[in-house]
């Protein structure tokens, strides 16, 4: 794997080659006054804009499993909503049509047959027709995830507080949080179990002008304004002895295999790493944002904001479409995909998992070989379902034969 981490001191030769004349020839700089980021980002950044996206198969393979898991979750919700938590196979095609899975006739049943560790298809003893229900292992995984979700509610409260504190006004639409509740580890009824349960932290109100519900932070806690990247910098400084000036405003950058790193690109990234910026939790409404320096700071602040947003998620990933819901509230650029492609060493965008219709953004530093470096209980419970999906159907057949043989042996012992 070809990696390059730009958190090390550079040589004097690199410093001399990084002259303003060289950079101006290779990377044109223009200034656009854009206080609210409603237009495209300015070209004041020193990192080239037009970069080809390089695929990283570790993340794409992760999303291929997620594609199956998403379908499984919809089937699970369907089965659990039925009487006795069972579904007759003859009604399956009709019931799954509103789910938008794109199955043709009889394809839904064939899909369930491929996942015997998740779905149990059996013959009804009286009606003599095939029914489907969840296996014990699937039910145990659901219970494990629910237990993990309830156990981390205090952490979810902190994540929601930090999310609101990153907003310009300290408030975010309730619907936008509801759409992204799974990523932030919030329960389905978070409006009651989190927002209304903790009035010392949150306030729920209806906006008079739009009639939309909003969640507002009650009190800003200064202890929560420490970003995740600041902890990474401190660790890099202490463990690797990196020069304080080089690490002060830098991000951990690891490029995907096959990413071409040219001489001038390295210089541009080094210069960008040293650009100061305002914290995502800092109020910038009182600053004059018309200067070139302010534009640079705001662009790097947008990177820090998305970095912190991903750090607040349970699995350190979220879809690009859901990040867009927070764009206006957090001063993010309008063309989010193009902006993130400028920083492929920090983020990775995968189009796998939903036929290219969704773009999933990963925080690169949080993953290694397709696995979360610092897993939590909720992440592990969700991954358990992915493991059940990946188990071969042959393994299920062998397990059934093994259980059957054990029962036969027990029956013989009783007869003796």
C-alpha cells in the first residue's frame, strides 16, 4: 500500500523550492468573496482542484457487504412488523414491493434462501405452506445491537451536543438529525428519549417562519469544543516527536494505493498543512471574511468541520447526501463531492453499495484494511449482521446436519 503522511518536517531544499513564483505558475489563485459558501469554494487553496478519484478497494469491499446488509435490514423490519413475526412466502413479493428493493417476481424468496443464517424458511405444520422467520442468531444480533444502542445513550447525548455546537446558530432541523440518527448512534425515538429527556442540554421548538422543528443547544460547554483532530495531533507530537510548527494545523494524510504524488503537489499539500484556520466550534460571524487569508482559513475550517462530523459518527462514515443536510448550518461548500476529492488523503468517497446512487464518505485515518481501528460495541454489533450475511449457505447446511446428528445420539442414549 502506497502511503504518504504529511505530518513531518521538510528539508531546506523543499522550503527553497516552495517559492511564491513556482506556486503561482502551477496553481492559479483567485479570490471570491463568499461569506455563506452558497457558491462554489474559492480557488484560494493551494491544493489543485482537478484531481481524479482513486479507488481504494478496502472501503469499496466494505460497502459491497453494506449493500446486502441494507436489504437484510429492510426484510428484518418487515418480518418483525408482521403478526407472530413470520411472513408467508406466497405474500413476500407483494410485501416487499413498497420497500423499493427492485426485486422481480420470486427474487425476494431466492434472496432469503441465500442467507440461511439470517432467515429461516420452514413449512407451516397446519397450513402446509412455506413461511419465513428470523433465525435465533439473527434475533440475538438484533438484541445485541439494541443493548449496545441503549448502553451508549450518554455518549450519543454528547455527540448531539457537539453537533449542535458546530452549527452557526446552535440549532439544527430535527428532520435532518432524524435522517442521520443511525450514524450518530441515536435511537429511533431520540426526540423523546434524548432531546426531551435532557432539557438541561436541548430545547425543541417550532420555527415561526418555516414551521419546521429545530433542536437547539441550551448551553455551550467549553470542554466539548476539543476536536478529534486536536487529539490526533497531540498523539503524533508526543509519540513521534514531530516539530510543533509542522503539526500545529496539520491533518493526518494517507493516500490510497495508486495515487500519484508529484513534486508540486507535495509542496502544495505541505503549504496547506501549515495554513491556520478557525475551529469548527468557533463563532466566525464577527470576522471579516473578504480577504484571501480569511478564505483560506474558511476552506480549511470546512475540512475540519467534515472531519469532526465524521469523528462524531459511530462508524466514522456517513453518506455525502446526509452531510449536505448540514451544509447551510455549518458553512460547508456547495459542491461537497468536488471539495472532498481535493482531500483524498483525509477522506474517501465510495460509490459502491447502492448502484452509485449514494456516496459514502469515510474518515481514512479511522480505518485500516477495511476495519475500524478503535471499534465500539455498537459498531461490533452491526458488523455481526454482516458476518451472518457472509457465511456460506453450505455452512448452514452442515450446522443443521450436526444438530440433527446430536439429537439422534441423544434419542439413542435415552432408549438405552
